[in-house]
């Protein structure tokens, strides 16, 4: 059994463990909950390769993973996946439609039952719709920024 990797960032250890599992390399994470129980303690999640014969392949998987996560590669990946203004507007529009539908449903429940909690919830949903529409208007292409 050999130590392959250690990180103070739990998701990194879990990601690499998943890559090792996919490659058919038996490994385990140690100390994954120790650092959570003792804040500030020097314990970090560690990945241990169970079979010494698998260690060279595990090193290749680890190194390939580190190479793919190099800062230059992350920059290239980020540039390919930039959100557009259109995507933001679509998201805001869909959210506004959801809350508008919820407000209409709550208005119907209020009309049927007369319970004020439905009326207050409906007003809250309408305020959220108004805020989402205001955000969308501010992000609309060609909208002038107010200073």
C-alpha cells in the first residue's frame, strides 16, 4: 500500500479517487473526516493505492489529471464555456415565469380558501418576479448603465 496523493481540498481527493476507480485501480481515501472533526488540525484527505503493483499506473492517472487541471488548460476551458448575455436573460426569464406561475397558483388557493398566508405568499412571488424582470432589463443588450 502506497500514498499517492494528499490535499486539503476534499473534492480533489474524491475526484482523483473516482478516476482511479474508473481505471480499475483499487484505492482508498483516508483522513477524509478527521479534518472536519478537528478544525485547524494538520490532517488532510489522502489517497492510498492498495496494491503496490498498481502504483505506477495510479501515478500516470494522477499526473494526467494534474496536467488537465493546469492553469493554462483551465483558462482555455473557461474561455470555451463563457456564459452569454442571452443565456443569462433566458435563465432570468424562465425563473420569472416559474414564480409568476407560482403566484397565480397561490392566488387561486387564496380565492378558494380565504387563507391570508396564500395571499402573502402570492405577493412575495410577485415581488420576486418584479426583481427578476428588473435584473433582466439591466442585462439587456444595449441597456444603459445608471450611475
